C-alpha cells in the first residue's frame, strides 16, 4: 500500500500543477517544475510494477501487472509529448491550456485502465475522449479546427453511448459493476451477442476502422503534439477494452465481424499510406492498418500480443509524429550500384525470410495466429533485406545493413519477451476462432496483396486507375476541413491593419 500511496500522491501533485499553470499569475518558467512533476507518476508506476506482485484493489481501481504497465506507458508518452511541447507550442495563445489538457488526458486514461469498476472506466474514458476533442477545439478562430472538433465529438459520442448501453445491460443481467465479478456470471447467449456487438462498435471508432476512418484523417490539421498523443494513446484503446472484456466479446459472430472490418482496414490504411504524399496522411494510413492488425490479434484470441503491439506502436508512432518536422527527403542522384537490380540478392533475401518465418511458426506450435505472425515476419524481413542489404552501397554497406537487421530483430525479441514475462500473470480469456473466419481473413489479406502486386505490374490498366482514385478518396478529408491557407491568419492580419 505504501507504493500505491506514492502513486496517488504523484497524481494529485500532477493534477494540481496542471490546474495552477492555467492561471496567468503563474510565470511561464513554472513549466520546468510542471515537467518534473509529470515524470513523478512514471517513477511511481515503475515502483508499483517492481514491488506490487499480487493484484491489489483500492476502491474501484485494480493494480495488476497489466494496468500498471499501461500506466507506465501512458505517463511516459505524456511526459515526452509535454517536454517536446515546451518549445514547439511557445507563443501559442492557448499555451497554458494545452499543458493542462495534456496532463488531464493522460491522468484520465491511466485511471480508466486501472479501473475494475465499469462505471469508473466509462466515466474516465469519456473524460479522455472529451479532453481530446477540447485539444482539437482550442483554436476556435479557425473554422477547420471547429469542423474537425465537431465531427470528432459526435463520432466519439456514438462510441461512448454504445459503451454506456453495454455497461447498463451488463449490470442488469449480472447485478454487478465490477469486471472481476462479472467474469463468473453466465450470460444468456442473445444478451452476450448484443453486448459484444456494441463493444465492437465501441472499439472500431477510436481505432479509425473502416468505415469510421474519416475522423482520424481530418485530425491531420491538429498541432503535432496533439496528433502524437492521439495516435499513441487514444486510437489503441480498443485492444485494452477488448482484452479487459474478452470474456464477453469473444464469440464467433462478433469476432468474425471484427476480423472482416479489421482486415479491410489493414488494406485501406496501407493503400492510403502508398497513394498520399503528405507525411501526416501517410502516418494516419499507417495507424489505421496497425490498429487493424491489433484488432485482428484480438479477434484471434491473441490478447497479450495485442497489448504488446499497442504499447510498441504507441511509442513508435509518437516518435514519428514528433520528428515529422525533419521528414523532408533530400533528393539524391542514384548511383550505378543502386540502379542495377540485384536479382540474386533479392532472391536470397526471400529464401532467408521464408526460412526464418517457418522457424518462427514451427517454434510456436503451428497455431493460426502464429501463421499470420509468421507471414508478417516474412514480409518485414523481405522488405528490410531489400532496402538494407540488396540495395546496400557496396560490400561494407550490405554488411552493415545485415548487422542492422540482426540488431533490430534482437531488440524486438528481447522487448517482446520482457512484456510477455511482465504480463504473463494476466489470465486473458482463451478464444479459438472458427476455420471459416480464419479463411475469410486470409482471403481478404492475400487478395489485397495480390491486387497490390498486380497494380505494380499493370499501373496503366483502367482497374488500376479506378483503384487508385478510390483509395485516394478514402484518404481524403471532407471539404469543410480543408483550406489552402488558414483563413484565421488572414483575418487577424486584416484586424491588425
């Protein structure tokens, strides 16, 4: 209880600090103190992770390895983004409000995932979504920001109301708000189906899954730190919700629907990343496809893998957004070595990738999920080999490229094993999908891959043109959220004249 008390004290200090910074009487130099206070919950959460060995409940909150690990992740992302924003947002008239909302959104999200009580989870998850809308809404003088905030608010409201209805239904049939107590109650099949379908609707909206991807695409107009916190800590909430409520949502009907939606989104998101040229839109397409794959993991019953995926994706995507200002690609004249297509090296890379993928599948007992994972391993290694080894500059460049591949793979394996060791005590519900749903998933993903290869070899075919235009449209925001130049800047200049 001592370390839990330290955690609560650090939270209280952080919230008070965020509130104090709103007042203009507090000097801007106080931000240095505030940043130090944002680091304290990280230390407190790490202490909990090390010293709290058994699940401990405090009121509606439950401290276990999963909830504490998520707390470390959320507060770490919050600290990095606020540290970055000190200079990035300096001069913005809403400078103080941004830091208050960053603080609030990380605190609310942490409490939501610590909650064992559905009411607490519902309340603080709703608060998290409301804080995100408020971050988008801060620039009220810009009509694009107002339009994006309005769209995001209504789509999030639909998701939250679905969560509310599912929570009420659970209480009506179980007479309990506690997730740990609901697990032991056997619900009628029809009720379970209704609740699971509601929860699928709840998670696919913040995850920007097809056909609800438009809100995330339109948020490209938001400041970079807001995009970072959105892609790192909001869109991946679906994996957490499905993991905590897996004993309810895991059934053949809902999981098959989730597999179809997620598989389609993986293809659409990948297509958006390929056809759009602006960096933020490419990252948005990447997030869509990554969240689609995370939900596929959930639908296949691999909840631990989904949790690891969402944490690593959050760190990776926050980093990409925060360094987006340096994403300008400098043009180089290709050397003679890079122009010549190295067929032999590419073939060797494909054989090497197939061998590693087969070993991975063999070691992991031939399950379907590991087959999907092995397929991903194959494509990842194949692309990495082509870029780092096959197209390497000379012998030294190829050796360094291969060494980089080995190093990155080793880091990934160590990281994956670390998370698996820490989270092993969480007994996720075991679900094994039917053969039909697995075949549907494979058909969708393989069809998309075949179509991609076909369009590469037939770029001038009418079908390729139509497909390009369709994917381009799916990645476009609505007209109300697009401006060639921010009109509010022009209006301010006129007022000053």
